[in-house]
C-alpha cells in the first residue's frame, strides 16, 4: 500500500482541498498521513482514515519564527525518515513549510498545490525544489522557474460541494423572492457587515420586500446587523458560521463575498454569480486575480472595497436584480469555468511522481 503525506496550513482554505485529495487517494488504496500544526484539531474529523502528525511551525513575521521553523524541519525530517512515504504533497500555509523543506532534504517525491492565481509565500519558498506544481487556476504571478512542472488540475472540492455540482439555477421570478447570500470567509467580514445592510435599506420598497438575506457576520456584529434589517423589514437569517454554506450557495440567486480561492472554486463548481470584494491587505493582493477570473468571464463582478459604498452597492443591486436572465447567464458562465474531477486529476499527478513501491528507502 502506498503512503502519502499531506501537509497543509491549519485553516479550511488549505485543509478542504487536502481532504478532497485524501478521500480520492484512499479510494485508490493509499494510506494517508496528515502533517500540520495544532490548529488541525478543528478539522480532524474531515480525515477519518488518516494518521495525524503534528509539526511545529510559526507565521513568518513572528519573532520566534526562525527557531520554530527550524525545529519543525528537524521534527518533520525525523518523522519522514520513519514513515518513508511514496510522496509528500503540500497545500500551502506556513505550517506546510517545515514539512516540505524536510521532504526535499530527504529527497522524497514532492508536489505542491497552489489554490490561488497568485502563488502564496509558503509555496514560493519550495516550488522550485518540488517535482510538481499543481495549480487550481492559471498562475498570474510568481510562477516557478521551470514552467513545465506546472499542471492545471483545478481546486479539489470537499464532498459537500461536489454533491452540488452544477445545481440548476432558479431564475428569480417576477414578484418572487430575491435570495442573497453574504459571507466574508470563515470569520466573517466587518466591511460587508457595515456596507451590505446599509445598501439593502436603500433599495426600492418592493425590492426590499422580496429580499431573503442569508448573511454570515462576526459575533460582535450580529445584533447591530439584525437591528438594521429588522427596522427595514428585510427578511434575514444571520449566523457567525454556517456549517452548510455550500447548500446555501446552491439555493441563492446572488452571492456577495470575498474572493478567496476556495470561495471562487465553489462558485464555479455550483455555478452562482457573485459580487466579489477582494480582501484589502491580503498578502500580495492574492484575492484580486481570483475575482478577475470570474469578472473577465462575465460570471460575476469584482469591486475593490475602497470603491464600495452603500449607495454604489444599492445601485448595482437594483441593476442586477432587474435583469434575472442576465443573472442566469452569469451563473452558467461561472460553472463553465469549473474544472471537473479536480481531486482525481490531482491524485493522478501525485501517483505519477510516486517512487516505485519496491524502492521506498530514503535516499
């Protein structure tokens, strides 16, 4: 049985694609070991058949980062020597760095997947040493020196999203509900909690009466946002976290969100139009190129946060909701961008670089 080590940052954006690849490799008879930091405890149930190995690491800007990363490399190297995996796959995020550096020192077959159109800093540190760079989207900035090692696989999707692949889009009916989904990543977004409710109160009365809003808010913002909607008589369901966000996405007519790689991939897979507001201050502005992929295909709109105000957003929404068929066309355009079977494509690439089962000694 082949053994594959997966290493990822401790957030859903990194771990959900790792979960998808793990599931595909297990179906192919592989054994999985996940190496990440202590934050992984929040996602351990997503890898029910995997062994978990914790490796210390640190954000790059922390004072103790060099020492923790060095310790992580040493610990990961010792673990890899003992495991003798057939391949090591990194999913980005700073906890993946010690594992991927150790894997290259051990001369193991290695691959990384970059979920964003801009290669992240963790992946940039190791991409010229690995055998394969799998890309969710065409790389817009910071490609590896050797472009021949890049394989476009798409972003592996968690099972909940795969189950909703190409869910039919219900075109808004005249006088019927207008369903709007708003979220800003796993922790919500203060800017969206400030701008979106204020914008919706500026809509014409008949449009407000048709609205059905589902919005993710930070816990400290929920009551204030709820009061705004209550005073405007807008139907709204607010939570700090939606465990069934893919299902909510499939049920909506329009999404307003940040443009992280996972969000963009899920919008494509399910096929939903979106107003995307890239996170200001994101490292290397990595969310803007993600949003541009949808915007250039007329599958959505990209709006810089500095250009978004309650008045401008209200005018956008009036125009958007006034043309239901255009919304449906954008939904179809979003899905046309999706890469089918991304987990299978990535698993194929990983198996291609694996060392032969008969030769599992670490060089």
